[in-house]
């Protein structure tokens, strides 16, 4: 611990983060040796240059130093990326060092029309780059669509809708002239109160991985560069710029890096590194993360940008793998930069190899060419994010098309029916109805009354922070239900004062049905709402919500609760009340919120949403929670991922804790039955080229390792345990993306029958149970599918598994291995479905 602390203090205070790139340490700076003491020669000069590439061994770096991979080949050559890199290399041939540096360094905060700006290089015909938030739609503009949050699209468990949302968003970014979309956000729901959870895709790496991959495909099919973020372990807002996330190697590989791997496999153009430290080293200068995992193991061919002002050093971050600094200045509006002129001098004096600068510039330009943004058809920027009221800089281009239809569809598809006693829903033209609670009403400030949505008044359809966009309008539940009431001849009253429960009871008495709306909000840490500094202070309902629900249920025997929330809330005070007949979880549905809700309430859409996280009975039941301590001093507060692989439902299963509603749960207006589970193997030991071989030839094998093979009793073939990480410096890149590791090897089929009398969609989910010796949670999601069935109809649903899907990360061998023994293959309607159907399979080590 002493070595770690001293090393970190040196990195923070001895000059490295704040010294300019061209400088070398002055003679009065001494460097800690491995035992924590300083090392200097008799003349007082330091014996080592901390800018040496790589650093010498007596400088303690808290992550293993991994040099940047140059001139290496890839396991899986990509014709698209190869062509883009060829074009980029040819394009940059005659560029000067200063011009290449210009590609890597943002202009500075609010020094351009976008939230991030790479300046033009007119002498080479380069127009510059516009980088824009956000994961819910293009930020700080007008005539754009406010899409459902990431967590809502995850709730659909629908891969097609994930893609469609990404494509529509990409079309709007392109229409505004934004080259780069700063999304998707793919951090996990590690802690239920995490402020930006709602931007991401839930609490399972495979669900998040699918949503990430489909979103990247959608954005980039529209011609916009996607940026997957925040890499990595930025799982809370509390102390996000000072905290040290501590994660084991296996947990990193199996949980937190998986969605980023799927993004790389989808050809993502850019990755954004995060604010926090990871295992003692800043994420944006952690060479193990950037050069090692991302560029070597994953074979990432695009560029890595910093989160805004997440860069802490000049030379070190460049040599560690960072390719672009955003927004470019050290502190916003400081007009200083770790790079820019300093990077130019660092290259000239050899602190940063010229080869590394060439690599940075080529990666940035390759992404530009990959998305064909060089073909002269990409629109010019037609807005000014920093000056949205400027008359001259904003052309008010309408990019919405008919995307409202998709928003309404996703809003309905993502709504989760949690409770429905005696088929209370769908509603059937009630005579008298009342609406209780401000969440069913418009805000008196309008949908955009709070900057970056940093307030919670009226209905909640989006969290707050840089992940937001402006609403073009917001259809609240009152508006939409009023129109339906007119059609049905229903009389409609309401009471929207959340804290006057006596009046709420008065306006709920004597009605055929009472709808009660409650919510819970969160967002990014630079905004505080009602004392919540980004993260939620607790996970109960806001605005007296629990008391409001209980008050109404006390006087109305047909009380339906509508919840708009960024994540789980505790509902034990009222969920079992006999007068609460139905509960709908609507999440953050975007601009068509009320219309989506009406579609489900009245049965135009049969709910099929599934929870992308677990709702516990009490907050302490979760495997991890936020330590609500604020600090900006060293040592940085540790965030220990003690739960390892057991996040969310995995923890509940491992500890045998019964939640209120588990991951994957959701009801329907009809019923479904599963039968006839089957499984078979595709691999006959012959690769696609027709040559029977052991795929160890495709791997980067460390020189000290042996070529391990194993028998597969079911497929009668041999193969080694999977992709390894780094071997020698001349090995191939992208071992984690080996085709033989990821191609479909096994298929599982299940027959699904609609046993009810209503057309509906079901989402069968495939879970894998590993042999006990593997050290995995009792059950892990591996695939899901969405199927629509008429009453009485049956369809066969298939799922696919690869070697990667059935492997675990072996921290000793540093590779993916398939455990010996029997696996449980289970298909159900949730992670804890007692009616799920099972079969068993041995992938390795069978008699």
C-alpha cells in the first residue's frame, strides 16, 4: 500500500500531470524507487526520465505498462477498416507535425459551435469535426426528436428496436451536421442509485452488449461516428473525477468490458475514456486499458477520446493510448492544453514517438473515411450549441422526419406491466376516472424549463445532464388520457398536489378507477436537484410518492400506479395493498410519453416490456451501494467492486434473496407456454475454409504458455480454450474477436405458444448455468428473442451460443476457457422464472 500511495502522490504532485509535454523534470524532482524512496544521482539530477517510452522499471506505475501497438496485423482483417486506414495514411502523407497534432486536440470549451470541436485544416481540405451529445438525441439544438432513454430501449429486449432507434438518432445527428455522436453510454447498473444509469442499457452485460452493438450499427449506418462510453467503471457520479474503481481482472473481462467488445465488433469509430481511476491509474492514461485491452485484445481500429477534461497528463496519456483530447483545454476556457503546441514539442524532442503521433492522426482520419464523411455530401454544422439564441449561427434545420412514431412505439414496447389483478388492465371505457399526482401532469415551466432537464416538476420523461436533449414538445399523460376520455365518454378529474394527501383522497373517492403517478429522477453530477448530486440519495419515490399512493389506495379499490423512473424504486410500503390492482413501469419514454402510456393502458399495445434490472424489497439487498462521501483530496476514495461477478440478479440468486421483481420480469395481457427445448452443435471441426485444424493457430499465445486442447464429447472435435491477451510485441491484434471464438457453435430451440386470447409479444430469455467449479453466478443471461403470436399460435424460437458465450476468463492462463462439466441451459420469461424449461449440455471434459 505504501508503494501505491507514494507512487500516486508522485504522479499527482511531482509535476507529471501539470508539466508541459516538452519539459523534462527539473533537477530538484526525485523519482520514487520501487521501495517508495527517491532515487537521484550525486549531482542531484534524476536518474530516469519519466517521459521515457516505456518508463523504466524503477518508476512505479499502478497499471502494467503496455506500449502502443504499431504495424501489427489483425486476426480478423476488415476490408472496411483496412480501406479506411489506407486512405487515411495516404491522405496524411504530406501533413506536418503541427497539422497532425491539430487533429488530436480540441479547440477548447465553447470555442466552436459544437460541444467538442476539431478545427479545420483548410490547406488539406479537411473541414474539421463536430462532436455532439447525447444518448437521447442531439443536444442543445431545436427541431430534434427527444427519444426514449437507453434504459427504455433495453426494456424492450428488442434488437430491431435497438437498431431502429440508433438509426433514427444517427439521421438527426447527420442532418444537423454533427460528425460524431457521443453515445451510446454502456456502463452497467452496478449501483441502483447511479445518476446516469438511465442513459445506459441495464444491469446485464449481454443485454447491454446487444443494445450497444445495435445502437452503434444504427448510428453508423446513418453515416455518423458513434462513441461508446464511458471506458471504464464510471458507475456513479459521486466523486467520479476523483474515485478509484477497483476491479478484479475476471470481473473486468466478463462484466464491464463486454459491451465495449461488442461495440468494437460493430466497428465503432470512437471510444471515450472515463473520469475515474481504474485500479490506481487514471482511465485516460491507463495503458493496460487503452493499449492493452482495447487496442490489442479487442483489436480496436478507431480512436480513443477523453471525456471532457478527463486528461491528466500530456506525454503519458499520448503514449498510453489516448488519441484525442476533449474539449482540448486543461480546464474549460483556460486556453491551455496538455497537447496542442506541447504535443508538437514532445514529438520534436522524442518524448512522444513520431510513429505514435502518426498512429493517432491516422486513427482519427480512418474513422472519418470509414463513415464516408469525406464524400462532400455531409452537411455543414447548422446550429450553435454554445449560443443557441444566436440568429446568425442557427439555421433551425428540422431533422425529425416521422421519428415520433418510433418514439411512441418504443415507449409502449418498453412499458413493463408489474401487477395486474383480475385483468384490471386494459381499461374498458370507465365512466368516471381521476388522475392523482404531478407526474401525470405537465410542468408549469414547460418541458425545457430547466437547463439540461435539471429539475423534476410535472411528468418525468428524461433524466438530467449532458445525456439530455431538448424536447420539441412533450405529450404528458393528462393530455393523452383526456383525448381518450373524450372518445370513451369518460368523465375525468385530477389532483396534482403531491403533498396534500387529504385532497388527493377526496378526488379519488367514488371513481371507477384512480391513476396515481409517481417518479424518481437522477442525472449527471454537475447538476444538483433537491439535494441529489447526480446520484439519487435513496431509491424511494420522489415528491411524497409513497404516501400519495397509500392515501389513494385507502379510499379507492381500483388504484393503478404509473411509475416514471430512472431506475428501481422501493415499493414495499404499498405494492401488496389489496386496492392496488395494477402497476405500470414506464421508465423515461421521451416526447410521446402520454401517447405510449395510453396505448398500453387501453390495450392498443399489449405490454411486452421486461425489467432491465432487479427491483429489490429494500436497498440494502443490492450487492453494492454508493458511499455518500464527497472528497477531492488524495488518496482518492476507493470504489471497491467487492461483488465481483454478482451484480444485480446474479447477486440475488447467489445469496438466495427474493426481490420484489427480478431482472427480465414483465407481465402481458395474454399468457404463454414453453415446450420442446432442443440443442444441437454446428461445428464439425472444419473451419470455413474447409481445413480441419486447431484454432490455436489463430491466437496470440504468450511465449510461456502451452497449446492446450480439449475434447468435446458432443461435437467430436478439438479446439483450445479461446482468445488470449498479449503475447510478444509482434503478435496479432484482436484475439478477443477471433471468428472461431465468436461464431455460432450451438443452437437452442424452444416452442412458444400463446395460450391466451389476445395477440401479444413474448420475450423468452436464455440463461446459462455453469458447473459449480467454474465460480460463476448460478445463472447468467446469454441471449433473448422477441416473438409475436396470435392466440393459440406456436412458433419456434432459436438462440445461439459461441465458445466465448460458454467460457470464463482464466486469470492465470490469461485467456478464455470452457469449464469441464455439465451446464444447465434454461429458457424462461425472467431470470427467476419457476416455469422455465431446461436441458443440460457438456461443452468440455465429458466422458
